[in-house]
C-alpha cells in the first residue's frame, strides 16, 4: 500500500471512529432520557442520531470503495487495525445501549398502556351507573 493510500484509509477510519463516538454519546444520552421517562427527549435525540447515521453511511461507502486497501489495513498491525478495533468496540457499545433503551421504552409503553386500560375500566364502570345525558332518573310510585 502506498503511503498516500494508507493515509487515505487512516483518514476514513478516523472519520468512522469519530462518527461512531458521536453516535455512542447520543445513544447514552438517549438511554438516560429513556430511564427518566422523557420520551420527547428520546425522540429529539433519535432525530439527531439519524443525521449521524447518514454521515456514517457515507463513510461506509467510502470504505467499500477502498476494499483492498482496507483489507490490508485490517491485516496489518498499526494505526489502521487499531482504528478498526476501536470502531468495532464503539459499535458494540451503541448496540448494547440501544438494547437497554429499547427495554426502558417498552416499560414506559407498558405503563402507559396499563394506565389507559385502568382509565377505560373506570369510564366503563361510571357509564354502567350513569343515566343518559338527555334523561334523568324517574321516580315511579305505584298506587
């Protein structure tokens, strides 16, 4: 691999690692927001993550275009291999945080569902004892 192609591979791998680090930070923030039950913050962070994932997809396309040089970087010891290892570790952290966030969001969904069900039960019970809005109870006295 020429010095220039090696520098190109290293530059792309550095961008990949930096983008993944940014994504990992947002994944942690999203996890924290989910644990606090702040669904609006989770949604805002998800929008931010989408933009970063688009950048990551561009980096992945660049990596795909330098396939042979990338394979050499993988097989050699040095900065390229270290960056690949760092990127794999970051991707693993992101996946782990996302799994935990999903679990937290599922718990929030279940709690909201339970509250809706309880509210509906109360509404139906009230309706069973209520009179229609356009009528009032009649008092009938038999003679």
